[in-house]
C-alpha cells in the first residue's frame, strides 16, 4: 500500500464467517459450491450463540448483527491462534491490546432491534421502549462488542457506506496497520436487516428477485436475494505475524475508493465510477491490470449494477479477461456485510488454489463480456481483486496478493 511506512506490509492471518450457506470456514467454502434452493430471503440457521460464549441474557442485550459479528470475530481469532476456544474472552494471547484495532462495516445496523421497539412504542406507549435500545441499534455496536470482549484498546471504528461498508472497513483497518497506528486489526462487517420494513422497501423498489434465484451476470437476472451474515479477517503487520509464528493466508497490497456522484441508487453509466475505483486500487498496490488474474465481483444479480460492473471491468482490463466470480448466487446479498463475506471467500481461494462458481448463473448476458466462472475452477494464486459498490454511489476495491 502506498501509505505504508517503514516497510510495513499487511497480511491476513485469520478468517471467520457466519453465512446462510455455512458457518465456519469449511462449511462456508463447501457451501459456495452446493446447490441452493430458491429463496428471496436467506437467513443464518446454524448459529449457536452459546458456542461463542454468548449467554441467553447477553444475547437479548445485543442486536442480531452484533451477535453475528461477534461470532465471526471469535472464529477469526481462533483461526489466527490468538484464542484457544471460540467462547474465550479476555486479552489475546501474546498480543498488546493497545496495538490492536477493530474496524467493522454495516449498512444499516440494529434494525432488528429498532423495528420491534418502534412497534412497542406505537402499541404500548413510550415507557415500553427498552433503555437498552440505543446501544443495541448503533452501527458501532459490533466493533465495540469485539473490543470489549477481547480487551482491544486501539482504534475501534464503524464504517457505514451501504453495501460497500465492510470493504471500506477492511481498507481502513489495513491502512491503520500499514501506517503504524496498529500492529493487528480485527476487521470485516456484519449485517442482519431481514426485518419486515426494510424487506418491504426493497420489494417495493423492485430490487428483490421475484424468482428467489440470485443469478449474477445472467441474461435472466431479476434482482438480489436478501441475506444476513458476517465475515471477519484478522490482519497484521507481516513482521508481527512472523514473530508469533502465525500462518499467513495472503497479503493486502492495495485499496481504492471513489464516488459516482451520479444518483442515490443507480450506478453511473458505463460504470465509470467503479472503473475509477479499480484503477485507484491498482495504483495503490503498485500493480498493472495484467497482474490481476481474478476478480471477486460485487455481482448483485440486478440488471443495472451487474452491467455497470461488467463495463467497468472491461474498461480497466480490456482483452485481459481475468476470471470473474460472484458468490451472491449462494450467499445472497448481505448488504454491508457482503464485502467481508466476499473477502473471506477470496482469501479461501488462495488457501484452496481454486475459484468458487457463480452459482445460479446459466447464460451470461450477451451484453456482458466477462470470463464468468460458472463451475469450480483451479487457480494459480496471483494478484486478485474484490469489489463492492453501493447505493449513494460508493465504490470500494481491495487488492490481494499471495502470502509474502
């Protein structure tokens, strides 16, 4: 990263994931290749809070998005060798908590708490509203809960840029490590917004799939499938990771951010803002388009967004045609957590030397000139890119490279 100081490099040493297709790294990776039944709404069904040290009482005092984020963080810390069991609490083993950051993204925050509390106020009056509502709905509740649980005293921040939130959060955390503000960061995103009101809004704006099938880049795509989930990465300075003998999955070498400044919901024509973001990320990484062999696309399965992203990729990469996949055919669209889920899948691609398929996609739109991965494909790890684009015109890109 261009902002890196004193030769600091940012590596990924831990992964955690909670998703509709599977909780835990093995289940998640396997789930990305399995057939998915049609479902407009996709929920996490296999989460057991007690396994992560969250009692029933504690669970009632946190919104579901915070619970998902805490569970994914526990998985990532366990994978990184910083805790010895998922339900552990207290300071991390052999790490200075004052040099640890927590940066999470969420698009909406605690809407699963907000909606029932608003209903209680309407039906029973203002005194029926829980005083715990405020810390439960605030978007920074997830990173705050993670910092509190494991005594991480460094920067603790929340990013809210709609569906680009967790990609921006990972970029911010990587810069904190690269510039020396932290030696280690727990970063990613969490989202649980499958409440009646937001689902009705998405349906009324015709963003949801009528068929319950997410088919990114397909000629018959008809909208996204709403989902929930959380993805968390443990990232740290390379020498810090080496000193504690950590396993390194990959390196974060660049990040880009731009804004369309065009429309609140529609992407800029031709994907010009997304193309600008990818070019910024490549420049930050010190790479050329020909260095990138794989793109984990935003790929929402909506008509305009998929076309705009495809046009942006074509504008940046031209005839190079890197392999493109979108995991939203399986995971659905977890809004602010989607970038983190996709970052986890990309890092797992390094570990497995393979690319997951773009599930649900059968016939790529003739207007989309991309090498869309339609079946599991072997991959020789090289530089790769993960994209997230959002309402408001927010664009975010991460660039990864094989472990140094």
